[in-house]
């Protein structure tokens, strides 16, 4: 598990083969970058492509090109996740309450 205190500012594509916890926002600087991790837990996420098993965010998770995951969930009541160019691709259906595959 990788934990980042504060914001993660992407200046290039970012890929890790473990869980990623960001105690701030994930944003891109100087371009549109991709993020790939096992599970992502952050405040708000802004990227070109997002690929993870499970995505958990506070208020906004948004991608320009694609979001691919097993589950995506906001922690705020009126949180929003969306992708501008494609539909969000849910690779496996899982129960949001218990996490079991459906």
C-alpha cells in the first residue's frame, strides 16, 4: 500500500501494482496523464485515463478519456463520477455494501 500525504500531482503516467491512498487530490499538471493502481482512495480525482479495481473518492472523480474499474463510489451524498469521451466501464459487478462479486 502506498500512502501519499497531501495531493498527488501527476506530471507523467503513474502506475503501481498495489493500493494507492492519497490524503488529498489527484490532479494532472502539464498534460493529461493516466493513473493505474489496484485500488484508489483519494479526495477528488482528475486524470486522462483511470484504471483500478476499486475507486473510492470524496466528491468528484472525472476522466477525459476512460474509467475502467470493478466499482466506483463517492463518499459525499451528492458526489459525481463521469468520463467525457466514453462510458465508465465496470469490469465486474460487485455489491457496494459488502464488496462481494455479483
